[in-house]
C-alpha cells in the first residue's frame, strides 16, 4: 500500500491525497477494493469524541466509511480532497469473490490535516504586554528592587507593582510587528489576573499563575468610561486581523495560581499531597510554589476548560499556546480540540511540551488534535547540535506536526544576558531554520 501502512503524514486543507494498493494475487475482475477511512467525516469524528465524554454510555461508530478504489494501470487507487482540519486514519483492503476481506500488514495510515493558512510564513512575535509600558526601552528593571521607597513599603506589607504596559500599548506596536518585522502571528503570554499578594512570584507575579481562565488582568487595561477589559482585548484582536495577522494566546489548563476562581469554587478539582495540602506542579527538579495543580480526572473540569477556549475564540483568538500541555491527558485535549473545531475549525493548537517525552508530543500532535509544538532548537548551542536537531525537526514536521522554533522562552535566561551579538546571532539562526 502507498502511502505505507503505519506511516504518518502532515497535509493541508486544499491538498489531494492519493492512496494506492497493488500486488494482489487475484485478478481485478474477482476483487472489490476499498479504502476504509475517516477522511471527509470530520463532523462525525468530533461527535464521537464529544459524545464519548459527555455521554459515556452512548457508543457512536459513524466516522468510518468505505470508498471504492478503481483499478488502473495495474494498481488500485483513489484520490481524496482534504477539506477539513483534524486527525484522520485510512487503510485499504480487498474483498475476494467469496466475500473474504484481505488487509495489508501494518497499522492504519495517520493523517494530520492543518489549516491552509499554516503552510508557510508562520513567523511569530511573542509579546508580554506588561513590557510595553514606560520601561520598555530599559535594558533591565531590577534596579527598582533597590529603591529605598519600595523597600520601605515592602517592609510594611504593601504590594508594590510599578506601572507596566497594557493591551493598548501593545496595539500601538502592531505596525512595527506586522509591517516592519513582517511577522504574521502575535503570540500573547497569558493575560489573566495573577496573585498580587500571597504566593506571588517576583514583584509582578507570574503570568502563568492564572486566577481566572476567561478574565483579563486589570493591570493590562486602560481605564476609560466607554470600554471594558474584554472590549480592549477585542480592539487588539481587530488590530491584528486588520494587518492580516493572527492572534495566539497562552492558555494554562494544568494548574492555576493560588486563590484562583476554580480553587475557591471547586477545590475538589485540584490535586492534594498525602497530608492533604494542595499540590504544586514542577519539572526539571523544580517545584513552582506559586501554582496549584489541577486534577484532570474530572469531566466537569474538561467542560469548563473547553468553554474557556471557545470564549477566547469568540473574542478573536486564532490559536493557543498550550502551556505544559503534556501534563494534560490525551482524552482531555481530544475533547477540547473537538469542541473548539465544531465552531472554529481553523484554530491552531501549539503544544508546549518541554519537559515531556517525544512520544507524548507525537501523540498529542496526531490523535490529540494539535498541529504545532515547541522545538528545542533554542537549547542547542554549537553547529553539530543545531544540525542534528534541525534534521529531527524537519523530519517530524512532515510526519506529525510542525515544530516551531522560538529563540528563547520564559523558562530560560534571556538571550540578552549573553550580550547583543549573541542575541542577534541566535535570533538569526532561528529565523533561518524556520524558513528551512
């Protein structure tokens, strides 16, 4: 069979996929040959996933169909147009004159179909809105920690958070991002409220200590009498779209910050230590004590999460970076991606899988319904390392999903800490590798 059984492929909406089967012992007149596939049945695939979670007693088997293959030039073949985003499977088989089925050896062919807009030019500008305020041109801001006035207020128990940037400050930079730099995607770090009193990381608090999945941090909103925070977020989304760009949002669903809306209203949805304490997540030997970890074994929580993704889509978000996505079980992502694609079929899910195994990443990029994942190229430093990892990234991008090269992440030291020359060189390498 071609493509070979057990293979995995990435294609795009608008492509045509050809399947062939040859080497059958019986003559063409004695056989009927079919491609059993879920291609063209995206709605049914999503319905099976969603109903399987929401109504576990109901079993649906309507996503598979048999497409007749035609005999021509010594082989059986069929061509199918790819019109839907999603994960699909296929395998050809023959039926002989006695009605017996004959299947080629090997697993089904896996096909991850991405939105047509994702074919190329996926240059991402990653923005932390707080940094677009009065201090945006400073090389460092830690000096404020040594200000005697701030130290005095800290000692008295006050929360001192200097002014930062907001959504409208970032909106003013869109011409630079999309016209001067020629980026196509604006990726926002989380915009949700974060703890400002207890369990706060640093002076500003970590943006990944989410207080409410659908709320907007008031610190990012400009006060006026005519608009809400949500409306100002929509202003930014419209600005991105007016430049022909797409807006991605970081959304965190494996943990929250302490005192979050979920923790207050549904403490039963969180993991506990053996002594009854709320558990904090971690990786690479670190424990992030400003966070509290969710327990994914609650279907009601899945519904809450899916509703949050849909709400952000309604506000103009085109894709999501899924923080620590490997810590969220496969069935949860299958449910969320299926729910979102019911209404927003071209939504892109970008997996942040750093800290997880490659098998987890590959599974989430295929069966999990995601399209993109972080590459680890930014963690390679010499020529041999870059060349070796790039070969892996290019191969896997064609098989399971595109690996996206970030020049740095919030989990590593800033490039600027090694100097301007190193920073510029590293960004240049990432851009060249991305175009490759």
